[in-house]
């Protein structure tokens, strides 16, 4: 008898890279401030594009932005911007590049003032992952493929977006922020029948 295929969230089935990202990273609660900041910057680069594009270029981004070390990125100047604009390994959008450099400076200022980025971010969501269950309300079966009725943003992501904007971060609208919150495990939006749902729930328990 053939072994039943793993049931994943529908968005993750597009290619091997997306499947691996879903199975190993997406939704796992991230408590490291630098890693949270890197993910937020990458989500900003995704604006208007697909996460699949960003994922394929992620190592290129990491090389270009010095491992997303905020101290190093904060020192970038015009020569670095020119270098990045010529780098085919990343998304060459000047506004997003400048937003990342500014974001590094904000991150560093927060750390210097004793306001750790990770602690601040998690404080905005109550300290623990929200266990969402949007797909319990029903499924869209058009085309034979189930798709959870997950919103593009929520009241919580709108509040977090406003707080990030107050700090001076750019490309942090509520839709981008919600995608970041899902990826970083601040909310668990794995489909109820997804094989990762229960494992991620356990990681997020108090």
C-alpha cells in the first residue's frame, strides 16, 4: 500500500523550495531579534512580488547585506547602495534597500536604549503565538484544491504595523506585517489538516 502523501498548506506545494521552507521554517516561533529583523526586511522586499522569488534569492540577500548584521548594514552609504543596485542576486529596488539600511539603524537604536527588538515585537502580540483556525469556518473547493479562508491582514497586524511605523520602519503595512507574523510564528496559520499544525502548536505553548 502506498504511503499517504503529507498534507500541507496549499501555498507550499508550488515547488521543492517552498515545501522545504514550509516544512522546516514557516510558523516556527522566532525569538532571536536579529533573525526577526532579517525576516521583516525580506518581507519588505517581497512587497509587490512573491515570497517564492525572495526565497530563491535569500542567500544572495544575505551575502549582499553582510548576513543581515544590523551593525554592519547601518553603516552602508551611497557606495553600498550603488553596489546593491547592481547586484542581480537581490531585488534591486532603491526604496527597499534604503528602508533596510534605515531599519538597521532603528534596530540598533532600540538595542542601545535597552529595548530589545525581539522582546518588543513579542510584547505587541502578548508574548505567545496566536493559534488561528480560519479554515474551521469552511473551505473553498473551486478547482478541486482546498484553500483556507485566511485574511490578508487582521486587527492585530494593523496594530503591529502602526507600532512599527511609529518606530520609523518602512514597508511595514498590515499585509506585509501579517505575512511576517505568520512566517515568524507570532501566529500559527497552518491549515488544520496540515501535518505541521500540531508540531507548531506545541512549539508555541506557554
